[in-house]
C-alpha cells in the first residue's frame, strides 16, 4: 500500500473518528438536552400541579368565604326575619292597644258628654227648683213692701233685707248657671254693633245707686257717640256691671271710680274702670280669674262667690275680646275690657225688657180677664194677690193644661199666663193647641216659668209665646208685660186680623 493510500485511509479514519466523536457529542448533547427537557417538563408539571393545587385552594377558600358570607347573610336574613316577625307582632299588639285606647277614649268622650248633659240637666233642674220657692219669697215680700197699709219702719227694714237676700241668692244662681253654660260650650251670643256711649250710660244708671249707698264717687268720662264695638249687648252690660260693682264694693271709704273709653288701637276700643281701692299684690293678681277664689275677701263685709270675674273674662273672650287688670298696692286697680271696633248699624233695635213706665196705659174702667195656668199653689196665690190690686183685672185659674184650654175656650180671656212644667200637658203643648184653635189663637200667651236657662228662653220665644217671664218675678216687670199684652189684645179686638 502506497503512502497515498495509507494517508487516505488514515484521513478517512480520522474523519470517521471525528465524525464518531461528533456524533457521540451530539448524542450526549441530545441526551443532556432530553434530560433537561425532562427535568423542565417535570418542573413544569410540578408547577402546574402546584398551580392547580393553589387554584384549587384559592377556589376552595373563595368558596368557603362565599359560603361563610352566605351563611352570615342567611343568618342575618333570619335575624331580620325574626325581628320583622317580632315587630309585626308588636305592631299588631300596639294596634290592638291603640284600638282599645281609642275605644276607651270614645267611651270616655261619651261618658264626658253624658256627664256634661247630666250636669246641664241637673243645673237646669236645680235652677227650676231653686227659683220656684224664691218666686214665692220675693213675690210676697214685694207685695208686703208695697201693701196697704204700708209696713212700719221696722217691717220695711226687714222686708228690704229679705228682698235683698233673695235677689242676691238669685244672682248667685245665675252666675253659677252662666259659668256652667260657658264651660259646656252652649252659651250662644248675638254679636252686633253696640254703642259704647249708650251701654255706658245705661251702666251708669244701674250702678249709681250702689255707688251712693257705699259713699263712692263715680265718674264717667264722655264717650264718642259714633264709637261702636262688636259685642252681645246684654252680655257686655253684664261684664261692665260686674266690673263696676267690684270697683264700688272693694273701694276704700269715700273712694272714687273713674270710667273711660279710648281707642287702644286702630281695630279696638278699650273701656277702663279705675278704682282707688287697696290694690292687688302680684300673688293675688295671679289668682284673680280663678273660680270661687275671692282673694281673702271671704271674711269681709261684701258678699260674693268669686265667679263674677271668671264669667266676665270668658264672656269677653267669647265676644272676641280680652279683659285685664293693672294694680298697685295702696293705690288702686284698673280693670279694662277691650273689644273689636264695629260700624254704627243702619237701624239699631231695642231689646230691653219693657218697664212699667214705658207700657201703654189702659182704661181701668174696662174689665179685663186674665187666665193663669199654674200647678204651684204658692205661685197661684202670689199672682192672685198681685191681680187683686188692679180692679180692672179679673183672674181665672187652672191647675193643669187641659183645664186651662177648657177655660180659655169657654171664657176667651184677654191674656193668658202659662206655666211651662205642668202635669199631664206642658205649656208648649197647651200653647200649640190654643194656637191651632180659631177661637183662641189671637189670645196673647205669656210664659211664666222657673226654667230660666238661655235655651229655655230661646225655646219659649221660638214657640210663639208673647213673652217669656222667668221666676222669681218682679211685680213691675210682670205688670209691664201684662199691660203690653192687654194693649195688643185691645187693638186686635178693635181691628181683628182677617183669617
């Protein structure tokens, strides 16, 4: 073998050896790479497993968290539901309690209304029962005082005490009834334009005798004739007389009372009554308008109940006004009443009771017949003796409505006096029968009753009585009304109304 070939063989062998080494290196490298990939794959798988475990753990944790939240929410809902059930039960119980309370309130209201009605009926009944004997006491006392022969000085003095005490007792009854009527909300007022000048003049006429009796000088300042207030005439006069009477009775010896009126604002007028009495402390001022509180005057010389000022205050308020006082101890007090302005009416109506001096004078020669329907013998005897002093009057009497109607139809009297509370048939029923009979419907019928509540008087007026007299009667007032009724009967007999 030549050298060349030998070299080729060697070269080929070296190439093969290099190739073998290269292949071996490649195989080793591939083996390493395979091993690395396997390791990487294992690591990735492990990571995947760990990730899967982590995800599962996260999912489990989230699920557990959600489950806890759900459980808490369910628990909360259960608690809320329990509270709602409890609240519903409590609401039902409260509703039941409210219903029971409402029933109790309605029952209490009904009981109060019934009690108030019972009180009103009791007061009306008591008024009637007290006025009936007072009518005899005062009526016969007036007859004795004006009798013939006249009473001796001692007898006259005693009669004056009887009459004074009787009328005072009547004032007390009226004050108590007024207060009860106001508190029950049943007092009806007729608000209209009232002249301050006129009502002060009338109050002055009524209070001056009391002032003279107590030695008190009373001064009325001039009042503008065109000043009018919105008030009930009768009730305003009642308030003024009460304030004036207090100013006189609780004044100092030889004291003074000053009465004035002024425009306290563009919408109001004020009437003030200033006395020179002992004055009132702040403590007494605070108690001034309390019922039955006489501020320590219970043992004094002046009579009273402590009701008058309370009634006056409430009357002023019902007339949409106010009442007040300013006082200084040792100097005196100034009471005032303030009312809303009003304009002068186009035509002022007189509502006063006709007095005997204002009544038409009848021809005493002509005989007139009076029928008195009355079941109380004392009242019957009283009117008989009053009528006996008037020769031109003849009197018939009946003790019940049935007999009264019979006598009215038989004798056709000129005027009828009718009691209201009669046995069997009351005065209203008797009046209705007389009015329905053509023979008696023209006869004036005068109610004379101890039912003296305001609604009684209004009922009598609305029923058609010529006039409604309340007991105890004043003889002058009775004769004034009788004269007016007889004058009406005489006019109708001369000029009869066509049927």
